């Protein structure tokens, strides 16, 4: 039988936690992306495999919902599998479960495969369809809501700007998908993470890529006491150019 | 026989690399600190063990010298051991070696144990001396130079300021030792890391702790084409308060 789900075993290391000794969202996010890539690689469609054929995976959307975060020294398993493939996109899901059975949370992600020379998306159902189909497991539960739509934010919602630095850039040469999350979480005061409070659900849509030196402007709008919309644009000039949306996100604390 | 050296096996995951597909210094640094803490914990003197007795480990100095960085999917072992203990400090060393035998580099670190209520350092040779002594292994080679002294920098060497954010803070409630390294590396342009160039040796002295919201000012002075001194101060006001030195570092590219 074909193995469809891979599980990465992890012990939460002390310096991968926040000031409340909870696993950081940065480490969680990186672990999800690494699990995705390792799962794909083991099945012949990792980024390295695609590179030779001028294709690469592009993360389009990510929704993570955590009931709780593992604490320092907790032993967890991060599982990933492919739920479905349709024309231009594939749905990959994740679970984070303690070895003691504690269900910490789930994640949903949507990926496209693009030809990095023509920038055209690949027709996933046709191209290598047989390879993908055998690993689909639509019946595996991922009991969190799919991602909704985040609206554009107004110029007046501007909070801060940041020039993309060396540490922001990953192996693809773009600002790393998870680094955006780190910068977005840093828009909120310490109190948002104190006394048992933490980010509960994050939805993020990746709309364009940004590069070293790009001026990233962060916009934030409060929806209610526990929910915020965020937009990141590149090339925004206050009172001038609106810039290009790079990321839109919804955060529920 | 007492086991004195612990080795953490790691496969360099794709999203833990930089744009040249090299393991990041941030992940390297975190791995060293985690290895140190896990090694101490396994022997009864980890931070958690000390917490009950009002003590904690404080990293005083760190010198890392890398001949090369592991690349994506390389399999490596990160080893750590305690070289020596003297009155108020202990020397802990590290090696990073590929499973194929490639010696990537070494690190030296100096730690103090402090009473976090009185802020007084513990007399390590007396306190629990017997526990520590049995794990010392001074004969294990760590063929890199010990750390030198970094001089104070001038106000005119000021480069940028940064308010410490949520993601900067670790389980101790301070700005994380490795996050300083990330911020310091971000002071240098992309070209410093391109075309095979990379940081070769880093020396860093931790002089004071900083906290959420602290204004951290970064100073940089060029020594020669490949070497720079860096200082981080908190509370610096241009033309006013000199501030307090938090970190001093020497970087050789």
C-alpha cells in the first residue's frame, strides 16, 4: 500500500519557544513547510525534483488553527498529506498532535506549481497527474474551516515599514512565507501573548513575491477585540503610490 | 563510563537555509543553544533543574568559526561537551561535523550561573562541583582561537535602531542571544553573502540583558575588507545618553 501521510517527530527544544515556553509560530510554520517539502521530495515531486524541469511549488494560502501550543520538551508529531488536486492548485493539510494524544491543531495550505521561466502555472491534473493521484487522501479529517477572503486595507491602516533583509530571504530567493508571519505577529504588543493569550487562528494569502531590499509596508485593521486583518504591500509611498499587495492575513487571538 | 559528549543528529531542512541553500547562522546558533541546554538537562543541571533553586545559566561569550556551512539535506551531527569549570564560569565547546566526515566548524562558549533573585554569580567550583567535575573533558579538541576582546564603538558608528519585539524574546524573557546575531548579520548587504561569501567567524560578548520594547541601537566599525566590529546598546540617544552596552561582536567574512 502507498504511504500517503508522513509524520515528523519533534521534541520542542527550549530555544524554539517564546517567553511563555510555548513553541513559537515561526518554528511551527517552518516545520509545516519543511514537512510539506520533505513529503513531496520522498514522492518525487519536491522542489529539487521540479527544478530540473523549470517548475517550482508556490505557496498560495495557509490557514493554521491551534487550540493550544506545545510547551518546551513536549513530544509531538507533525503530519502532512495531500487532500486533493484540481486544475491549478493542490490542497495539502497538516495536523499537530502530541505523542500523548493531545490534539494541538491543524493547518490547510493551497499550492500552485509554476514554470519559473514563463511564470505560467502548471495544469496539475494533466501534468504528472498519475503521480499525484495515488497519494491523495481526501478522507483524512482536517476539522478546521477553509480560508476566507481578506479584503484590501486602507492606506490609513499603515503601521510600519521594513526593508527586506538577508535573514528574510529563503532558498527560493524570496522573502520567506513564514518570516511574513513573524513580522505580522510583531505588529501586536506583548500583552497579546501574555497571561495565556496567544494567536489562535491565522489565515494568510500570498499574492506576490518580494525580494531583498524591497520596502514592505504593513497595514492593520481591527475587526473586533480578538480579530485583525493585515496587509503587506511593497512599494507603498504614503500619499503616493498605493504599492502592490504581497500578503493579506486574518488573525484571531 | 560517564558519557561526556552528546551529539544531536540533524538533516538540514530546506526552509532552514538561506538563499544559497546553506544552513542559516540563526538555525546553527539555536541548535548550539538547544544542544547545550539538552546536554545540561540530561546531567541534572539544565535551566529547569536550576529554576527550583533560583539559579539560571547566562551565556557570556560565544565564538563560532565555520570553514563551510552544511547545505540543504546534508546530514550533520552537532556535538557539545564541557571543557572546564573555573570560579564563576564554565567553558562549553561544540563541533559541527557531517556524517560523511566533513568538519564544518567549531564553537566555544562561556557561561555563568547566576542567582536570578540576587543577580549574584554562583561559585561553580564549590556549588555542585562534584556533579560538574565528572563531565569535564578538557582533552577533547576544539581547534579554534578563543575569543578576543571587542572594543567599545563610537556614537558615529551608529547604523540603525530597533525596538525589541515579541519574536525577539525567548523563554528567559530576554532578547534571545541568537536573535542579536540575526539582527547583526542583517546590518550587512546581500553581497556579503553572495557568490560563495559568508560569515566565517563570529565572536560575541553578551554584556547586559535587554527586554521587550527596549530600543536597541546598532553600531558598526570596519576593521578591514573582511572584518567588522559591532556593538549593540540600549537606551542610546543620538547626541544625548550613550546608553548601555548590551552586546559586542567581531565578524570575519
